[in-house]
């Protein structure tokens, strides 16, 4: 899946307008990985901060501009719709 970053929640590594490539094929989720999640019928690009059982806690890199799990809580694994694989070097 190809998406364009909307907003500044992932700046500076993924500034607004950046094209990203994500895959729906992934097995495990790890802290530090960038993912696309579905929340309130919107896709959001966030970084996984914590993983517990089948739930993830996601945050934006730019905390001041991000609406994330600090606001809406933990998400289920099913809400992770893609694992960002490009651009490379997004690990924190």
C-alpha cells in the first residue's frame, strides 16, 4: 500500500507530504517500528511505543502535533493495517 503522510505528527523523519510504502504482510510488531493504524475510520501513521499481548500503544514522533494512544488508548493488533517498509531508516 502506498500512502502520503498528512500532518506533522511524524516530523521530522516523515514530514507532511512524504510518500510511504507499507505492507499488510507482517507477523510480529516491535517497539520502534512505524505502522499505519486504523482509528475512528481514519488511517494514521504512528510509531509503536509498546506491545502487550495483542495490543499496541502508538505515538507520533512529534508529540506536540500528534493525536495518538496518549489520547485514544491502546489499539488492537487488528487495527494495525500496514507496516511501513519505505523509506528506510525510520527506526528510532
